[in-house]
């Protein structure tokens, strides 16, 4: 994420991958209405998605680095767009 952050002059913030609710609460409180990027691994992304009110559309293999999950929250309703690159 560092190259993306450096290129866009944004700060990288670490989070506890074992506390997805705290992550979701912090993001919704501090960044409501803004675009953010959350990076994770195959074993953390499903829980993060669920903390934001959506379900992973498929099981993510350990060696699969080709997914982008776009979660949009509007008026308390979460929607997910799953992309491959």
C-alpha cells in the first residue's frame, strides 16, 4: 500500500486484524462520506467485509491477490462490488 499512499499523499494507518468491529466503527466515524482503502489477506478480508455489513462472495485462496472488494455504505445500507484485476 505504501506506493499507492505515497503517490496520493495519504497516510497509511495500521489496524488490528483481530478486531474487525473496531475497524469498521473507526472507519465509519472518521471517514464517513470519503473513499478509503483497506488492505488485508485471504484470512482477514471476509471478516472485514462482514464488519461492514456484506458477505464475501466466494472463498479467497491464499495465493489469490487479484481481488478488489468495493463496499459502499449509503444511509446505513451496505452494497458490495467484487472485481478482479
